[in-house]
C-alpha cells in the first residue's frame, strides 16, 4: 500500500480515481488545486504524487517543479492530450511518467506500481565506489558526488546513472534503458529517457549542452564517458 497524493481539479475524475486507487489498497489524499496539494505534501509527505497538468491557478508544470525541487517524491502526471509539448514539458519539469486522459484506472495503477518499484535499490552493478573524472559513484551507499561535493539525485535519475556507468563506453538504446531502468518491457516512450537524461546532465555536467559523461549517440541512444 502506498500513500498517494492526487491533485486533480475535475470532481468526477478525482472521485473516480480516489475510489479506484483505494480499491487497490492505496491510501489516497486528494487536493483540488496545486496550492492545496503543495500544502498537504508539506504537512505529510506522500509516497507518490498523481498530478493533473491543467490545474487552475498554479498549473501542474509549476507544481511538478516545486515538488521535484523539494525532494525525490515520484510524480505521475495526467495530461488531457498526448500532445508532445505537454508531455515533454511535464517530463522536463521533473515527472517520472505520464498517463493520457481519459484515464483507465488499471493503466494508472500499473504505472504507479512501476514507478514505486523504480524507487527501490538500484542494482545496475555490484556495490563499490568508483571514480569517473570528477564524478564519484558509490554503488553500495547509492551516493554520487562531483569534485567532492554531494549531488542529490531522485531515484529514477540515480538508476539511470548507475545503469549507464556500469558499462562505460557501451551504447544503450533508448528501448534498452526503458526496459532496464523504467521496467517497461513493451515499446515505451523514448521521451521518458531523453527528459531524464536532460535533468541528469544539469546536475552532473559542467556544461549540460556539451556533456562529458552522458553522451548522445545520434540515431541510437546514449553512452557513459567520461570524455
């Protein structure tokens, strides 16, 4: 059972999801606005947030950024369209996954369980400390530092870094990463990988637009350096 914070302004959608998630054993806390959701999360953290993007007042994109800035709480966003701009903007704001409306409760439940599994211990390689350029990765302690300064990474970004760095210079396709990091064994959305790489680069690269550590192999995927 997980404590789920559901931030959704549509009463019918909110009630339907509350009942559905409750039937699956989750403890569901609801909020009608982004402001209310942030207040409730501040008072009592959730295991995962289900967040509608199109909220009145403080929109879902800004709510997502504020949640992510405050810690590693997983976020599944709800979008009214499979619109590329909405999806990419939401992922870049820090969401871990997304579900397109109209929402099928079983699909949402499956995504929630998958995201929560990703928050567990990463097992990309055997435990131990290793150094790559200025970057130090401790697989046993699940910590990362750059030039001796600790870097805080949400679970998904940490798992991605551990997976890539476990095989330096090996090229991983986006689909391989979706299967190993996101645990999606079907043809998943490569935008999940691209957005997570972008967020990770901001934290570990000197110049994110000119990455030393996570390099793009055009037309295929990514590999870990460092250059």
